[in-house]
């Protein structure tokens, strides 16, 4: 059985940056917490807890602690709270998320009705939403949702950074049909597009596809959906312990990809287990 690992599987630039910042902060400060999980990898979050970084989901529960801002960012109101209380902040927000926040705010300030392509309850989207002031703002997860949005004549469009380009472009075309002016900032991270394209190519070439990453990870779930549309034998797993030997009976090629928040050690453990299975 041949094992093929996607070239870009695992940590993206923004996640790697956030994780490095968190471990460094833990070395320098014993009284530190993360406002929400740093990244959507339960295993990595547990390792950070062992280093002394607790996860606090309610900003009002933060008391005289240094605060790490997660890679997905926080809301404008939460940011203002941290500064108003003069708390030490380690801002690990992904720079690409910062851009999405900036462009959404700019569109709102210039009088556009703002549409964010993404999942409304995702922390990144909640953060982007908060930067739009004194303007209408909507979230569209798909074309069907976009069709229901009551639009003005001038519409601005941004995206959650981990969105699929096909979904973003389909919504853009739908909004173009319904508006007089459409201004678009493509805020999808390049790393997301690269991973999704690699996943498509790999899923089409193998007999079984494994997608590794947190079940709470939006980009990993999206990779799994993309692969499953091409290769029905696609399995989304968090760790090697979830692998079943029966998946590989008579299989010649297995492909592996991983979400942008999946640690390298977890990917390595999956590869090692597959190597044992093929022996």
C-alpha cells in the first residue's frame, strides 16, 4: 500500500506563528490564559494547558492575567475591554484575519452593506462582524443564504479566511446579479486555497483519503467535504487511534491531508500507524 502525504498538510503560517507566540509567552509569564482555544486542535490546546496556559471563554472571567488572543481573533468589543482594563495582551491573531477585519470595517465606513461569506457562529466571523459599524452587515454561508439577504444598491464582500474559493465566487456572482455596485476583497488565505487544491488532486488519485484535524476545525471539515465529494472512502480523524485496519483491505493507495491547525506530531503518528498496517 502506497502512502501519499499532501505537501502542505498541517500548520499554516498563521497557526505556526500563534503556537510559537503562545509557547514563548508561557515561558515568560506563569499567570497567563488564552481567550478561547488558541487554535482548533484539542490535542495542542491540552499541551498548552500543561505549559500553564488556561482557556477562558468568558472575557469577564479574566482577572489580572496576561491574555493570549487566539489565531481566529476576537471581537472589537473584547479588544476594547482588554485595553480598558490595562491587561497585558499577546495578540496571536492571524495577519490574514486582521486583513479581513480591516476590509470589513472599511467597507462599512464607506457606506456599503457588508456581506461576509462564512459560518456565522465561527469565532473568526464573529470578530469580523464586530468591525462593521454603522452599516448593515450579513453573513452568508452559501448561495441560498445570499439569495435571501435584503441588499442595498452598494454591496461589499469579504470572506472568512478558510472559505472555499468556489463558494466565495458563487456568492459573489449571485450578489452581482442583485446589486448596482459590488466591491470585493478576496480575504481567503492563500494557504487555504493551496491545501484545498492539493486535497482535490490527491483524493482523485487514491483509493482511501484520510483528513486529519480537529472536529471543531472549520478548515479541516471543509477539506473533508471536498475530499468526500471526490473520493467516497474519505475519513475525517483527529488522531491515529481512530484508524480502523478494515479501511485498507485491498487498498493500493491512501492519501493523507490535514487541516491548517493540525500539529505535525499527530500527522506523523498517523503515517507511522499506516506503515505498520501495510506490513
